[in-house]
C-alpha cells in the first residue's frame, strides 16, 4: 500500500467519524485495476456497536443506475435494440404521452426514446411537490409502498406501465434534463428486450462474469447480518438517527422483491462494486476475470457527455458544478468549476444512502466510498477523499 495514501484516507475518515458525520465506511482505491487501498472504519451499527467490516453490505440506491446503463449498452451492442427505439414499443402506455405544462396537460411532440431514459431527458419525474407530474408520481410511490407487504405488490412491469399511463411528463421529451425514474422504466424495457427478469439479466450478463457474488436486489438470510444500518441526519436534535426502510419502493431486502428497481434497487459490497468499477476503468475489460463486457467503442459512447446547452440548464446541483451527464453517468468537463484535482473525463455516480464512486479513465483510477448515511455522498468527506487520492496518485 502507498503509505501516504493510507495516512490521508485514515485521517479523513477518522475525522468524519469523530465529527459524527458518519458512523463508519468502506473505502477502495485502485489504479490500472490493481488494489491500492481497501479498508473499513468505524461501526456498521451504532446501536449494537457492530464493527464495520470490508465485506459489509450496503444499499447502493442510485449507484444501481450505472449497472443498468452497462446492461443497456450490452443489449444495444448485441443488436437486440436501438437507442433510438421509442419506449412505447416495449411499454405500450408510453404511446401518446401527455406533458404537464404549468398544470395543463398537452400532447408530447415526440416519443420518448431509450436514449432519453439513459440521459434523464425523458421528462419522467421522481416524487416531489412542485408540479402536477411530481405529485402524481408521489401518489404512485405511496401506493407502491403500501402494497409492499401485500399479496399483490407492484412489480417492474406494472411500475413502468403505470408511469406511462398515469404520470404526465415534466417537459417535452429531449428539451431539458431532470433527475427522475427514467432508469426504473429502462429496467422494465430491458426485461422486455431480453425476455427475462431484471435480476436474472444482471446476474447473467454482469454479476456472474465479474465475480460479483454479493450484489443482488435482496439479501439471503445467511448474509443478512452483514447489512450496515441506514442513518439520516437529525436536523432537530443533531446527530445521526436510524432511517427506516422502505424508500422509493424498496423493501427491507429480506426477501426477493417484485419490483426490480433499475434506478435504486441493488445491494452490494466494496469488493463487488470494485469489480464493476474496474471494468469501467478498463474500458469494458475486467482484467481479473479476463472478461470483456462491452467493446471499447461502446464504452467510449457510454462515457461521452450527451447533453446540449438547453438540457444542461437543469443540471444545476451545486455538487455537479463542472459536470455534464449522459447514459446515467455524471462526466467531468471542467475541473476548475468544481475546484478539483481530478482530471476531466472522470465519470461515475452516487446514491441517496451515501455511496459514491468515480472512475478516471486516463490513468484507470477508481475511488469507491461506501456509507449508509442519507445524503452523505455530497459531503465534504467525499471531496477530501477525492483530492487526497488523486493528489497521491498523480
């Protein structure tokens, strides 16, 4: 191990734990698909004092989206579908969609395509309270959560069909960027394209070839004790409080779900996600297993920014200053805009429950930071880790 790298990472994480920003974390750093750092800090469960281990399991939420993107690229590369295909070819309720235009519903001026789903330019929202479209999505997610423990939970196909039928778009397709449930609809499309459930599709195409034995949409009973507790910051009392499942239609992960969320549903571990991230760093090739998932030209398309200037206006999150977006990845365009020493071209994503990863393809550097604190992926700890790692490895 790089002694200075170890010292920096240890100092940053111990400070974060001392300041009670996180109870614990797992961190992996790689270059040229070789492990440079792999360790765990703190506790996985504050209430029981269970120590964080490197094989801990994490709800990775939106770090599921890059997996969905790779699966889509694989099916596209195999000639099974086109990125220009209208979504309604696979999910019929997306034909003749309506758009929420200041509370008035008007016809969409074109079909949503698979590429729109990958770029978050579809107009499909996440739940919120600001528009009719977001409120309709919120009502549907409430129903999903209410039906989780019934005999008729919402499954992947019903999810997509109902979004197509009941939830108007935020804007005309392709005109803007807005973060939403596009990847969940894409998961349903991939099921139709491949004619198999999404969990089987990911297992056959990605997890098994890369040796990802801990990644799935649920946790078998023999692994349940490895799941890290989920926390959120308590704004009233300060400190971290336990955050109960479910959220966005996720279960408590003790049983196989009906809804395989292509946008947020996976559980994974540091070792497992490192296999996936290193495959991305290798431009589609995973050295440890000798497996190529996608060709280099396909990888190049997948990691190339997709948004035009009008679409970029919606990408206004402070933590994404200097970034653009495409194919369910953020892509760094201007390091100076976000005051980072990470080279342009870095890509990756993070999750609501705190996990974060980035890949710098120029030098095949990978950073993975796994925690279970809601919103923690945008914290100062992430920025410090990135700066420390890329400063050491430059």
